[in-house]
C-alpha cells in the first residue's frame, strides 16, 4: 500500500483531466513564488513563535459560563486543556510544516503532525482534523502552508494542536463527570481543504529524526510547560527492547500472555494487561501503552490506539521451552515523541512520556543471531 500512497492527488488530477476538467497536477501544488503571493496579506510564523504569540496559559475561552474540563487544572495556574481562538479577519496568520505522520496503520486517526526545521532544529505541531483517511490528501512528507485565521490553538492533555473549539460531554468515557467541558476539537474537512495548501510534492527524505536515548526523552518529565515544545518531535531510539511491562494508571505492571485455559491475557477483555500493543478499552478510547527499555533500565511507553490495525499484535517475545521471554529482540524504534497528561490532579511522572509509531514498520528489531522479528497477531 505504501508504494502508492503519494499518488492519490496526482491520480485525482489525472482522473479529472480524463473527464475533461482542465486540471494539471502541478496546479495542485504551490511553488515558492505562489507561497510569497499567498502570504502577502500577512505573515508566516515559525511554529514555536506561533505558539508563543497566540497560545496563552488559560486561553480566551475560559469564563464562569464557558468551562474547560474539571481535570484541566489543579489551581496552580497551569492548564492541561486550553483554547485560544484566532481572528478570522485581519492580517493573514500562516504556519508552514511538513507532514510527519500517516494514518495507514490507524494510529493517527483524524490527526496529523507537521514538522518545521528552524536553524537545524525541529519545531512540531499536531493538527486535529475531522477527515478520515487524511493521508490520501495530506501524505507523509507533504509540506503544507496553513492559513490559521478563524481556527484556534489549544492544548488537549497538555499537547498543543491547531483545532476548533468543541464542547464534549464524554458520556461514554471513564470518569465522565470529570471530562465535561470545552476542549480542542477537530477542524472540519471543508476548512482543511480550503486552508491547508500543498507546497511542492511529498518528500519524506526531508523529515528530520533526532537520535535520542530513553533517558534523554524523559529527563524533564516534570516540566509540564517545557514539554509542550518537545511534543510532536520525530525521534529514533536505538538499542531498545520491549520488556513485557506496561503502565496501568501510572503504575508499572507486568503484561500477561494469553492463556486459553483461563482466558487471562485476552485483549478483547478491557483492562486485561494483555501483551499486545493495544487491548480493548471497550471504546472508551484512551491510548494504551506497552514499554520499551534500554541498558539504563529506564522505561518509555509506546502508545497505541485500540483502533490501530496492529492493536492485537503481540509485542515482541520468544517462547523458550514453554516460557514467554521478552527482550530477545532488540533494535530501534522511530516515531513521534509526546507528553500526554489529562489529569491535573495527578503528579507528573515518567509514564506521561510516550513514543507513537505510525505502524509496525517503525520497529526494526532482531535477535542476536540476526533473525528479524516477525509480527504475530493474537488469535483466540
């Protein structure tokens, strides 16, 4: 499938041309000259400058009658959820970045991350969009020029994102009474198509991955505010392995391998601690974590959605004389580094940091004898 994912826009143009529409593929992509013409009414901001200028701590949506979730703050002045609306008129407000994710694996559902390189360093931002199969329109490696007027910049679980205001009563969620209120919502598809403009053609090779260690990822896990500008960073972590553990409500626990005799480790049972990437949550929808470690002994979560195509694939393990052994497959992982904290009443911890992969192709793991890990799907 990936061999064809960048062809969608060009094929669309070809189809329209065949139907007598006068559309040329190159007309779907802005040149640098056209970018200059487009932004003449305003300014392109670097992503971090955009956040500094337009994203405030409380946001402009907070009032006595317009409340965020009760879990947004513990009263210390820091808000995990916020919304700042951007003016719909006046000078144009633009940002520019290259799409660093895809949704083919189902782990970035209705979400994109864009990357901008400034002075050799990454700046990143999440985009919350109400568009299924978004990678058909915005493939990984595609540079976007985004007109932000009329949209909002906010934080969902401390993660900055371009969005629109959304009121959610979360009646089906865990602790639903704590999750009622205004939060960043998905930008409607027609607005995305109008205000997200393609610059040039997709080029994944221009994405930058920073090689880091697990220790470096979590070094500042208590600094909630500083974590916001690290969120969305593309990283590669080498010499890691899955240790058969996961975070359960912030507590590190052992995963459980499926036993058909007593049905333990069944990923179709909520809270089963099954040693697959993402057991069901019964559609509550919170991200699942399975941990990687390295020689330092520190752990980092690998975050997956229960709706990912690989959700019920086992984390890497080996059956040695009837015993389940983790850690025999070692290598590298690449993905999006994130800091997820949805409850201001909890003490920040190591479990707030996670790396999110697009699919299992972001793992490169081998045994000591060079045999590559082959993903195995759970079967009841």
